């Protein structure tokens, strides 16, 4: 992807973010962040102005399913697991609220396992920021729960449904119940209608894999029947050639990798740039601050907000500066970046309204 195309994508992201009402101070902060990111790319040294205007917070690093390619579901995650305490979350929002326009509430676990998730959403909404979370859909198991979710003010909800039939769904979503997820989606759609709300915007996500690739059109039909707002078809992340041979779909257009007998590599090349280390830090459930969601096991910790008490201190700190410098000069040598989708044009194959 050319540098022009990358910056066009960044500007598109900015326009999406700015669909949320913002204050003049937030607009100035966003412009400072974009400018410092651009200058850093040009001069190959980290320049950091402003504060992040997006944030990813992990409500829980636990999950109720056992999906084989997931670090949590497969049991490969070695960092401390648990739920983020509500008081710590509120402290983060109190500090960053004047700057944030978008909050993502997920990372490696199932967010709805945290009993305080809806309280987190409601607290974030008091600061007028857009909120997004993702789920495997097993916690929308009653009309009352669905109505509480709608009433929380959540803006966007992604529901993972990697199959259009129970047999195909359970081929990957180990421990999942296809019919329970379908009932939950119907609960949520009815709750929106009952409460007269257009939110949350419901996106049904389908990871295209070898065993479910034949169900794409059936999935589209199911989404129409469920009356969700949008579907997304997404490429799969794998770690090894063996996983690739087992799970990657047959069509090369549906893969983000070039797979050979003994090798696996991303399409395209790793460039010395990354928007996310200027736009959006990640705070995991144990308070560890990481550069992005691809650091699944806190291998490159940049600080801990529970101990430091300030994200701004970490954001402008020496560890972050050194990390950004490595990204700007030798990103291809960073183990963290070897399987990263930043810069890929075909990570999401298609998003379409239903």
C-alpha cells in the first residue's frame, strides 16, 4: 500500500471518529495527534503531541468458549487473567474523557463476562464518547438483559457468528451454542424496537475459514432474517503453516497470507510506520498498557496504569518513545509485528448493510 493510500485510510478513520459530536478542544487534539504522526513518519523519529483520541480497554481477559485459534480459548495466554475493576476503569475515563471520542471495550476475552460492563458503558457515555464492544453472543440470553444493553447507550456491537448452521458454527466456536446466539440476537433486535432506539448498531461478523467458506451466502440470508444492521466478512489470523493448512479458506482472495509447504507470511511487506501507536493505546484488564491488541501476552509492556495512576505519563514516557522509534526504523524486526494486519487492504473482505 502506498503512503498516500495509508494516509487516505487514516483520514477516513478520522472522519468516522468525527461522526461523534466533539468539542473544539477534541478537534485540536486530534489535529495535533495526526500532525505528530505524519511528522514522525517523515523524519523517522517519534514526535508525540496531544493525547490519544481513541482507547481500547479490556473489560475481561477470560472467555466462556474454547476457540482453537484464540489465545484465551486455546489456553495459550500466560499473562494474569481476570476482570478490570470498575473503579480503575472510572479513573481511566476521568483522566482521558476530555480527549477521547471513541472507546473500544474488548481485547482478548469476552467483555460480557465482566459483571460491570454495562456500568462501564454508561460511565463512558456520560463523557459523550462513542462506545464499541464485541461478543460471542451468549450473554444476551433474556429480553431483560437485551433491554439493559440497549438502555446503556452502547453505540456499536459486533457479534461473532462464524457459521450459518449449528454444525458449521460449532466447528470453530467450541463450547458455543448456535441457537442461543440466534435467540440473543433476536432479543436485542426486539429490545431496540421496543425502546425506540436505533442503537446499538449491530454488526454480524463472519471469519472466513475452510470449513465455513461454503456458507457465505447462507450467512447473508440469515443476517437479513435476523434484521441486523450490517455484516462483515473477515480474514482469519493464524500463527503457523500447520494452522494455515487446517483453517485457511481455499480462495486466495479470502486469505491475508501466502501459504507454502513450510512457510506462512502476510501479503505485502511490513513498513516502518503504524498509526495505532499514535492514535489508540491498549489497556488490559490487569492495568498493563500495550501499544496494540497484537501484544496479546504483554510481551512489550509500556507501563501499568494501576500503578502509575496516569496514562499521559506512560504515553509520553521513555518506554513508549523507544518502542515508537523501533517501529519507525525497524518494524520488520519486531516479533510483535510479524503477524500484524496494520496496512493490509484486505483484512476485512467486505462490510455491507443488510
